[in-house]
C-alpha cells in the first residue's frame, strides 16, 4: 500500500483514504474484541420427566447470567463469587425430546459471552395400576363438575402471576416428618382409560400434624376444593410454587409472607381422599415436578463453594 502511495500521486489521496478505512476496519475488532473469557457450563443436561436439576455457570469475575429456554426467561441466581445457577424442571408428562437453553454471561469488564446448553428430556416410567369398575361408578354430578371447574380456575389464577423475586434459599425442608410414599407420577387405568397422573408426593401424616412451609414464600391461595380439599399454595418466586392439600386447619392467611419452617396448617383428609395424608406438590415454570427434588437437588442460596461446577 505504501508503495502505491509513493508511485501514484494522482491516486494517493484515494489510496490514503482507503488505507485509513482498511486500518480502521482492522483496528475496530481489536478495540471491541469479544475475546471469549473462560466460562464453565454444561453443554448438555439430561433430565428425566418430572425431575429438576441445577444448571450452574461459572466464570471468574462473572457479574450476571441471563438465559432463555423455550421462549421463556430462565432466572439465574448468584450462588458464590463468579457462580450462578438456575433450576431447570421438566413436566412429568413431557415427551422425550431436545430443547436449548441460550445463556448470556456478562463479566465485570462488561464483556459478554454466549453459551448454549442442550436439554434432553428423558422418558421415565411411573407406577401404573389397572382397575375395572362398574360403569358409572365414579361418574361426577353436575354440582361436582362445577366445583372442579372452580378448583381449576382458582389454581390457574394462583399460578398466573409468579413473583419475579426469589424468596427461597436452600435448603428446602420436608413439610411433615413422614416419608413420601413414592407416589409421584402414579397413574391409574380405569376400565382401560388412562387417568391423570398423581402430581405430588403423598406423606402419610396423621390428622393434626403440623405442616411447615418448605421454604420462604408468599401464601397465594387458601381454599377448600373438591379434589384437593383444604389447600394452600406458596409462591416462592422465580416461577416456583409448592402446594399442600387435604389439610384440616389453616394457620396462615392468603397474602402473607411465611418463612421456612413456619407452621402454615394442620394436616387432615379433606377433599377426595381415602385416608389422612399430606399431598405435597411443586410447580416450576409451569412444569409439575417431584417436590422431593427440592430437598435433594438444590444448593442455591446455601453453597459458598464453586467446587460443584459441572465443567463443559
Ligand atoms: Zn396425593
């Protein structure tokens, strides 16, 4: 280029401009270089339906992480310096398949890096039992159908406006001391027809057992319903809800904030049940997930060690 500038005076002006443009073009990427900074994240998550996993993203000096999953925001939370995590939940009736989470990570210097995690939904077999009953045995009256309509509408309303703020922090606790009967996902086939799956864990609590809030949250529903009986729904923020059914007495009012371990109710056998127990359920971003996973798989708000990062 320098040679041409010397050789042709007539072209020199244009050449100079061109040289400058080329120089600017060459230098521009250097100034704004998105030199990818080191980032650790899992490139793939394999999640059986009805389960949750933590998705952890780690990078030195990482200041924020945002993510999109199936056109929804997937909220990430700071766990430790440079470490962010989100909970990913798959609905218990989800079909096996593949989806993508698009992650945008920003560091202290304002640099951004994109990353992608493939979510593979795995099939999972739940317990099924077949029954034959006399035709019309479990037919519901028009009054019952109206009550069921109200029940569905009230729950849909309770789930319609999740608090954006995360109220919860690990660990989650068991709402009653009794063990779960591993009934999550259980389905009955009555007269050859597959019924709706069981969407919670049944804990065999005797009537009058104190029911504790599994974590901090807001009481967004208290009511008495056809199937669920006396029920409470807690909104834990960020799209996470827990539910407590078949209660005998409420100890909190709708609209109040509760802390983990607060007594929110006494257990019972209200609603459509055959015996006393607490039906405990969880919902995460519209996915019905096994609530026991909250106790077993979440470290957000608790872990101060970036040691459990899943490398890419
Ligand atoms: Zn149940």
